[in-house]
C-alpha cells in the first residue's frame, strides 16, 4: 500500500488506477470496521486511501458500490481460504471442522474484512443486505457437498442454509462484542454444524476431538 | 399489512403526560385514549415506513406520513427517530416473546414466530433486519432475549443441547426468516413449520420437537 509518487511520474495510468482502487477497497473496509458503515463518507475513504475524490468517482459510482466491491473481494478471498483449508481432508466431518477453524482464524486475525462481511454489510442498505444473504447461502452448497443425508433433517435443503446463517450470525455477534479469541468457538460451531447431519452425539464427538489439529 | 386503526376521535392533540384517567367536558372521555392510540399509530407508522425504505432511508417525516400524525405529536411521544425505533422494536419483540411463551413445546413454539412474521412482516422486519442497522440498545435487548430463549431450549431433553448450539440454532432460524422477508415470501413461512420442526429434531430430540412425519428422507 505504498503511496504513488505525486505530480508527473510517467507511471502507466492503468497501473495507477488499479493501485488506487486497491487502496480505496482496503480503506472502506477499515473505516467501516472502525466507525460503522453508516458513518463512513466518501471523503473519509479518499483521505484514508490518499486518493482524490475525482479518482474515487472514476472508480466507483459512490459509497455503496465501493463497499459492495470490497465485500465481493473479501468474500472471494474467504471462500478460497476455506476451500484450501479443507482440501486435504478426506472425511466430510473433518473437512467441515477444518473449514470452521479456518473461518475463526481468519475472523480473529483480520477483524476489518470480517466485520465488513458479517456485521457492516447488514447495515449498508437493502441491496447490500440481499448480497449478504446470498453470500451466506452461497456457502450452503459447499457444506452440502458430500454431506451424509441419512438423517431426515439432513435431507432438507433449508438445513444447509439455516446452518450457514447460524454460523454467520453467531460469528457476527462475537465480532460486535469485540472478542479476540474466536478460536475458542470451534467446538460449539462444529457441534452446531454437524448435528443435523450426524446426530448430536457424533457431532459432539467430532467437536471434542482436538487431537491431530496441530494445536487448533 | 398494518392492523386496522380507528381514527382518533379527539379534537386536537393531547398535551404530554396525559396517559390515563378521563377528561370530561368538551372533548369527552375518548381524549385520554387518544394518547395511547397515537403512540400505537406512530409505532405502526414507523414499521410501515421502514418496511418500505429501510432504517437508513427513513426520516421522521416518513413516519408522520405513514401515521397521519403531526410533528409536534411525534415529539410528544419520542425524542427522535432512534427513540421511536427503540419503542417499536421493543413492542414487536415483546409480542414475539409473548407468542412463543404462550406455545407449549418447541415444535409448537416454532409456529409462533412463523405466524408473527407472516401476519406482521413490517414489525417482524424491525427484529430481523432493521435492528442490525440500529445496533445499540435494541440489538442488545434482542440478543438478551435470544440468549434467554436458547437457555430454555437447552434445558429441554435433560439439557442435551449446549447453550451455544441453541443460540446458533435460533440465529439460523432467524436467518431463514430474514431471507424469506427480503424475498417477499413471508406469507409462505407457516407452511414451512413441518420442515423446520424436522430441523430441530437432531438438536432437541423428537419428543421436544414433535416432528412432523411427512416426506422423510426426501430432499425438498
């Protein structure tokens, strides 16, 4: 995030624009996490990113669009991270557990993007709320892939969505409370997510099975 | 969407502080009732205005337009929009809690919020959508209510379910309700009761959940 040289510098305008865009997207996330989306102005985002207002409006139609694109970036990065985390697991329940651990580690290590995705997007107007809900539901097919379907609850499509919504809401509440040690939520989340598919007893067994995680 | 409201019969606006008792004479006994009626109309007006444009885009003027009352009347009751929201939110939360408490058994209690959202989508949106924009006291109040309800769920079936899972389960149900509201499908929620009850079974056991046996094993 180095600043670009001022004045005449001979840099490729496309390069400059891309760097400015990147800085604006980071700035909107940081400011929204710091003061809440409703209190974030375009001027503040520009100041934080050291970009002129003219340059801002060449990139985005307004605050909403800037926030929405930052949201999409964060979402894409998180998705990749969760997929990578469970890629090595052959058992479905272990893969879910690994993804949940990655989610908690991400939210604990990067509060601004986590707040943007799970807290501020609910305060940023109707289109953004719809985007949030669709994003949360977008994780349902990932969860459902290879999930055991023997239990009646696991046979319901709404179960996948309710589980994803529950995880997002719970995490959001802990972020709002400003809790730092989110990893301690892992057993609870594993139990909650696995129960409809495996039954409470088996879900609890996987949740309590911390051995072989390399400390997590 | 809003309950039918009778016109206020009183002439003019009541002064602040008149909440009960009766003032006889020119205006008649209906006058003190007007205060409570005004408040009810303002709360309903806020829900209606916010259902249309969302918290962030709603102004006191929108509440006035929806309720048909004047600005001085509004400020007789509330210090501002946030104050009015807090009251409307508390009112909706109170009704939801009452409805859930009146039901016996988790499976039956589940129908209460579904019916509430279907019957009063505007007021339900204050709980499911707008409270996240407002934050502050209403959000804390709602979180406390959710935790209390989760505690009751966790106490079912000899306390098999953990408090944390119960909270997450309720949050998951709330997510589905909020999604249905945004999708304009609130009226279809009561029909979801059997499937949602089935979702509760693994968490609460079949006795507490009272599952519906239709269509098991079929992905719907």
